[in-house]
C-alpha cells in the first residue's frame, strides 16, 4: 500500500566482442602452453627413452635396478629379466625396475 514496486532497470552493456573475450582467457591459455612445454613434453620424452631401453635389453647387458642392484642380464622375458649379481647367483626382476643401462665392463671395475 505505502510501498511502491521496485523494478530492475536494464542497461545495455557494451559487447566486448571476440577480442575482449580472447584477452580475458589469454593468460590461462598461455599458462597451459608453458606447462605443456616445461612439464608434460619432457616427461613423455623420458618415458619413450625408458621404454626403448627396456625393449632393447639383451643378454650380456650390464644394468642397474631401481633398488641399486647391479648385474648382468642372463635372460630376458616379456615382463621379467634375470640378472646375475654374483658368480652363480641370479635374481629375477621386473623389466620396469631396470633404470640404467651401464657401459660394458662396468661390473669388472667394481
């Protein structure tokens, strides 16, 4: 009765257009591009190199495992590798546990 109705006023906002919305998202897009080149791409490269090294394992290669065990490969299976860690002592480890391919003759120098 004593209070009048209040109606919201509509204003016409200026349309920023495609350029305005691009400048809003440009820092976010730039951040994802930088993250890709600094983090994701090098990690993928390391994974490819590790897979290639595991696929190239052959009998007689000298390797180091993730646990720090050094040995010579005596047998290679699909998912497992048999290592000779001492004369007459062999252990079986998973292929993905092999982290480093050592140069030939490394074990004789130890």
